C-alpha cells in the first residue's frame, strides 16, 4: 500500500527541484548577444549618471567593471571560474547591507533619499552579475536588469534629452532579443518584414495609448525633493539677484544693457515699463503642476508714471527660520472654495531668487534654512538660484465662478490698507478716468467693469514688442491710451490697472511667468524666457486677489497628451509649404504609376500567357509556389479541375515552347489560345474544356499524365509581377 512520502523525501524533492532550476545552462557563444546586453547595462548606468543619481566616479568605475566582467565571462563560458560565485554572493550581500545602512536613521522626507542609494544598489548588482554570465539566461537577466536602471533614471528625467538614452537602450534591447532568438533557434534569422511589422505595431499601439491618456495630475501627497544648484548667499538678505551672477544684486535696467531690463528678465525691485527686454526661446525652468497657472514672482502697488515699485512696510519682508517645508503666513487649512495645487520648479538657467508660485502659496520645500516673505505675496530666497535648483510650492487656489465674483462686490468692505495702497494713483489722470467711466458706464459690478475695460483695450489697442523706448518724462499710460495705442504686456496691464484705480477699483501689477509649451512626454511645462509676463490682479471681497490678463489666456487645466499631440501636429502641418509638397507628391505618384504599369505589362507573349495560367489557378484557390515550374503548376490545376486530359499542362507546354524553344504561335492561334484560357478559367474548378480547333496539337507536344511531371533543368517564364 502506498502512503504519504516521508518529510525527508519531500524536502529532497524540493532540493532537487531547486538544484535543477539553478543548473547552469549551456554556454552562450553569441558575441552579438553579449555586446547588446552589455550596451543595455552601460546605457542604463549612463542614464542614471545623466540624471544625477550616480557620481562620475561610481558611473565610470561601474561601466569599466561591466565591460571587464562581460569579457571575462565570455572567455570562461566553457569552464566558469569556481571562485567567482562565492565572491559574487558576498558582494551581493554587502550591497544590500550598505543599502539598508544608508536608510537607517534618516528622516525619509523625499524621493531622492531612497532613489539615489537604490540606483547604486541596482548598479552594484549589475556589475557583480556581469562576471557570471556564461549562459543565455544569465544574459537575459542582465538585459532585463538594465530596465530597472532606466526606470530609476526616468523617475528624475525632466527633459527630452533623456530620450536619447531611451533610444540607445531600445536599440540594444532589440538587438539583444533578436540575437537571443537567433541563438535559441540554432542560427535562424528573423525576417526583416516581421521585425518592421512588430515595431510598427508597438509604435502605433503606444501612440494610441498616449493619445487617449487623461490629463496628468499629482495623485498623492508626497514631499518633493529640493536642490540649491550653484546658489550662493546674496550680500543683502532679502535682496533680488542680478542678471550676470546668481549672487549679484539686481541693478536697474538701461536701454544699453545686455537684456535692457533690470535683474533676470526684468525681475527686480522696480518694473520699468519704458523698456522692453530682449527675450528669447531659451528654457529658463520647467514646471510640474496640478494645473497651469500664473506663476507669480512679484507684485507692485506704487505707480509713478513710468515705474512700478513696492511700498515698504515695517514688517516686510518677514524672515522665516525653520526647516523645510516652510509654512507661510496665512490660513493653515484651505477654505471650502479653494483647492490645493502642488508645483515643482526645476531651474534650467540662472534666474531671479524669487520663489515662483501660484496664488496663494501656503507651504514651500526649499534647500535653505530661511526664506523671506513680503506683504505683497513675494517669496525671496536668501541665495541666488542657478541651473539645477529645485523647489516645490503648495498653493491654495481660489477660483470663484463668474457669478460668485459678480456677487462679491458688496459682500464685505474692502480693507483700508488695500484702499490706501491699491486703489489710488500718485497723480491725476483726468483723461484716463473719463475714458474708464465712459467704457464701464452701465456696469454695476466690479467684475463687469473689469471685463468691459479689457474688451475695450482688446478692440482699440495693438500688442507689439517692436516699439521704441519711451522718451524721458513720458507717461506710459497716456502714451498707450491716447498716443500710438501700441505696446506690450507691461504697458497694457499697467494701463488697465490705472484705469481701474481711477474709478476706485483696487488693482495691482503682478509679474511672473505664464505656462510655456506643455510636454506630454515629461509631464512638464517648458517655461521659456519669452513667457515672462505682467498682468493685473483685482481685489474681490471674500476672494482676495484675482488675476485678469488683457494679453494672454491661461488654460484651466492640464491638457491631455492626446490633445497636446494633436495641436502640435496640426500646428506643424500648418507651417509646411503645402504647394511644393503637393507638386512633389503628384510627380512622385506619376512616376510610381508609370513604373508599376511598366512592371505589370507583359514583355512577351509567353509571359502574358503564364500570367493567365497563374490567374486561373488563384481563382481556383491554388497559388503558384516558389520554385514551382509552370508545368508542375499546370498539372496541379488539372487535378483541381478533374481534367485527366491535361489541358492546362498542354497550355503550359505551349508557353514553355514559346519561351525556350522559339516556337511562337501564329496571331490566329494566339487569339484562340487566350480565348480558350479565359473559357477554361471560367469552368474551374469543374472538368476542363478542350481548347479550340487544333491549336494545341500544332503547338504543343502530347502530354497525358496522371502523375506530376518530372522536374527538368529548364526554367519557367517569369511573370515579373502579379496579375
């Protein structure tokens, strides 16, 4: 009688199974596979270095060791060195011990705390494994492991430069998979058409998936990393950085200056509306946010006819001294009408030491021990910000509806400080006041008055950056509204703010950035120098400062990848020179048509007749096989038709006699033969019909076979195409 196996026997079975699973595979001799796997691993290490996950020393040493290990493993693939595995096992244990020691005792408050040691751990494992890859499955592990390195690097990628590493890695991976398949099939080769079809299917599928993805958003609350870059302390605490060095104080702008405006791109303690900055397409920073917004740098409340300034207060700026994150003055819990917005700013070019943010900033993650906050919602860093600086801001975004803003006009009194600083002008503007009252006449709410003034400006003025600087003593608002009525964002927004103040509506000037082009691959806004902007903020009781812009529109939400790709594609297509393209396409189509027609037109009678036979066979469900003679093919058609007399073989004999024997049919026989072929083709797959009067007997040898004809040394008339 049988019974349960003893526990010892069961343990031995498990041990044997594990032993079989870990039995070394046959040695892999493919050099192509090894080079592809090594290339994928090296690319992954280089990508981690490019994203700052590894130091130059670690990356360079690791790449060298991976190459050395791969070469050594190839040379010892037939007889692996017995001492390699123990050393590698000890190395792996040491790597994990080091990794956990790196995390022990740390306050894990951002992703980089884990991510950087994790990248080193993955590299360590790949380096150790490179010395023990004698078999194909070992190389497959290296190829798969390189994907983890690319994933770690991708987590920190913020621009499309990372795409170069992705393309190289994909190339190595594809070459490795093809070489692996070829090795597994004993030298078999994959068809080029199959590879192209597979890649095309993957590309189409990826494009479709990307097109239908929803707009991205931050799914959960995490504390983002911060980095100072090459920042250095400023000589004056709370001062603004200049336009040549990150630690240099801002200077007033001049018409002869490098950028003509003061500070970095005009961000300084004074906004001179008489000058226009020399802005370009250079990306100054990249932003990941829950939603697009006006990213505020500074606000101004005092206007002197040419410049905006900020009125100093006894308690401004306020110095915050605490560890990151900094909690800014204001409500600790967002009101019911607001939502939170997380924005991470990646500085690309040297920038002002302003901490840009969406209104209203509540919490800031920043790589310093203090920040300066003004009464005018400006946040200033104690250090200059250069390339590589990173910071994150959480804002309470208040977006009331149009009806709510209309109803807010009489909901509560405007604070006296707002009326004193933001609802008055430094000198009378009688013409401006008369114009504002005339345009807003009949509007009873603040919101409707603002919108009426914006509509008038849009209709009666022109936006242009190609205007000369104002003459000394010339008033910006008077010149814009009653002079040339041409200007850029600073002049247009300033005129709107003064018009609002002239009729008692609190307004102030705000400067910062509008979102640049959205990149659906990186999920980042590429903010360019030309995206520096000025707009107006209007005070609404119960809702605070609300942004209004007569020259730009900020979308309400992040676009979906599909809509971004569609708009980008249509914009690119719209810029193409379609008339020359149409002419080239028409000419190419005509040439292609001529080539096809010439290729399909039979060059000889024999070729024309051979095509007829092949066409008949296809209609009967039997295609001509590769390397099959015409006579053999005709015999197969006779079998389908049940024709024991060999009618189609006789026709094939006529064709071969014409092609190789020079026995061409007369014009009359030609017509009879082709007519008979058409009749026979109509009869398939029923029994064949004899060809008409004597044509076959005069032109073909006697063929009466019930078995396939023997293969001869002769060829077969080429059809050179398909019918």
